[in-house]
C-alpha cells in the first residue's frame, strides 16, 4: 500500500471514529434531557398535590422558582447535556419538597394536639358541668389524629375540635352561672325574699323613673308558682338576674345623680370666668342635664355617663388653661366677683383664679345689690338681728353666724349653717320655703366662708353682676 493511500485510510478511520463518538455523546445528552424533564414533571405534580392537601404556598413557590431558574434550558443535542444530568438540582429539590411536607404536617399536628390537650383539660376540670355526650365527645379524637395523613386533614380536625370545644366551654359557663344563681337565690332567701325585693325594686323604678325590665312579670309568675307548689327554680333564677341588672341600673343612676351637681358648678364657674370654651361647654351641660331625667335604661345611662365624663374633662382643661390673665376689677390684688344669674363667686389674686364657690343671693323682693363695692368691715362671730318685726313675712329669728364681710351698708358675705351645703348655686335664691334664700346678703358654704374670711383683707373689691 502506498503512503498516500495509507494516509487517506487513516484519515477516514479517524473521521469515522469522530462521527461515532459524536453520535454517542448526542445520544447520552438526549437521554439525560429526557430523564431530567420526566423527573421535573414529577416534581411539579408532587408540588401540585402538596398544595392541594395543605402545604403552604410559601413553602412550594421558592422550589418552583429554583427549578425554573437553575434547570438547563438548552436543547437535548447541546453540549451542556454531555457533562451534566441535573441530578444534583433534582435531588436537592426533592429533599426540600419532603421537608416542606413534613414541616406542614408537624405544624398542623401540633395545632390539633393542642386542641386535644385543651379538651382533655376542660373535661378534667369541668366534667361536673358537662353532659355525658360532651364528656365523651373527645374519646375518638386520638384515633382520628393518628388516621389523618395530610396537613389539610389535620387542620380540618383542629377546626372541628375547636368549634366543639368552644361550644362546650360556652355551655359549661352557662351551667356554672346557673349553679351560682341557684346558690345566690338560696342565700337571698329563696322565692319569697325575691318577690319582696321585686316589690322594692318596682317602687324604686317608679320613684326614680327607671325601667324595671321584666321584674313585675317574673315576680307575678314566681308568686303563682310558689302558691301552686310548682318548680320555681328557673323563674327564681330569672328574677334574681333581673334584680341584679336593675341594681346595676340604680347604681349608675345614683352615680350620675351625684355627678350632675359638680358638673353644673364646673360649667357655672367656667361661665363666670368667661373661659374660651365656656359657652359651648355650658350648652353641652344643659343638654345632658335635660336628658338625664328622661333616661330610663342601663344603656342610656351608660352612654350619658360617657358624655358627662367627657364634659367634666373638657371643663377642667378649659379652667386650668384660663386660670390667669384675668382683669377682674381692672387692677391687681385680690378681687371677689359674684354672678347673681349663675349664683357663683370667683376669687382672684393678681388676675389669677384662686377659688370659686356656689352662693345664695337675695330672695325675690330682697335682691342683693349689683355694682362695685369693697369690704369695709369684718368680724367673727356676728349676731344678725331681723330689721323686720315678728309677724312680717320677712322676719327671721336672731341668728349667730361665724364670719361676716360687710361690703355695703347692711349687706354681708357670710356663712349660713342652716342652708343645706348642696343647696347653694342656681335657684337657691328663690328657695323661700326652705328659708335658704337670703334677705339680701350673700350666703357661702361654711367651709368656703371660713377660708374666705381669712383670705380677704379690708378694702378688697366686691363686684356683683346680674
């Protein structure tokens, strides 16, 4: 064989080998790509299944993104498939998928076991207030827990059990309350005592314009059952509860009744000082004062109490912000101002409010004079003698008061021990029947007059306005 021919033969053999090798590599690449696609499709089906049975999407979405971003995208004949088969990626994703499923199972299992534990504790503590069906309801739960094979099944068990547990707890609380009511009824003296309490409550409701609810009907029904020897336990319990609710209504009514006068005095003080918001706050007070007598239920009273508290806070803030800067009397030093329409006194020192008090001024026909005056005489004690003879409608017995400040001839600021300390303020100047209205002087509550006497030097201006 010639050299040239030998060379050509060798080249042909080499080419054939290269062709055969390439064909082999292409075949390997094609097989790897096919295998990878099949396993990736299997993973996608697993993820779809896992999502359907309760594995959170937050656990699966990152795995899908990782497969999409890291999978080889080249065609089967591309050289990349000659060096890799994607096994590492698929193995990692498979492991992560198994972990996500196991984590979801554990989380739902913990929730279900927690409900089961709560149920067992409820039965242990309150079986005496449960029916037989309630006590035995959870006996099959451990078996149901063992049989649950997917997260969504475990979650469904937890939800169902929680609903049963909540229902049982509600019924247990109701049973406990009924047991307590039966005990309370017995301690209250039984049906006869409740009937007597109902009568008292109805009288209170009538006197104070309060809604007694079902007390009258329940008392009548209970009395009938008692007379006929029937079972009174249910009706007695209902009447006991109605009486407790009515007592709450009486309590909030009494509380409001005690708050209305202080609120009035705050509003009057703000008006007397002419604080920035006094007009608005006085109007709010008038609204609640008019509403209070017509409110009859607990809900109405509670809502009104919220309003009263709000007005109290606003008035206190308004008075605190406006304490100084007043031009009372047009100068510095101590000044006493009196408002006859508000029956309110304000005490100023260098333009700052140092005190306030409700007062009682002269009765109709014997009005307290208005104008600018000054204290020119003070003494303690002082005997007041009527300038009107006995038999006169204006006569009064000789009376000793403890402190007097004279601001005009025969007109004094003084204490009045005979006047109810809660009577001072608007309207008291007209209360002739109780002899609270003065004969032209100005009455102060005892505790205020004691302080005012010591605080007021001779020459202190007294400014009286209508």
